[in-house]
């Protein structure tokens, strides 16, 4: 599976990709939007559960491509994995 990989400054035009074994994520922490890959179940637990900041986790090729900041209006953590 492939995911978008970026940080705030480059997320709008990002062409960078990473290979994910488990899923993709988009998060907003300390005023920074970040997107990337989730390698395994342990990595998923660290990134997608028990967080104090908004995060969106998903499974599927480039599922985090068009995820933008509206997910901030949701609960602190949302996952569709």
C-alpha cells in the first residue's frame, strides 16, 4: 500500500510517497499537518490511538491524499482501519 508522506510546508503539493505495511495517517500536532505511513500494528497504536491531537488513520492506496484539516472538527482521534 502506498501513502502520501509530507509535513505542513509541503502537504499541498506533495508528490512524496511511502510504502505502508498497515495503513496511512494524517495528523495535526503542534500546528503542523503531517501525513505518512503506518508500518505495523504497534506503529498504529502509537499514532492512531490514545492521542491528544487530531489524527485520521485509514487503509488503502493513497487514502490520506485528500484528507485535509476539516477532520479537526471531529473527535481527537478518528480511525477507519
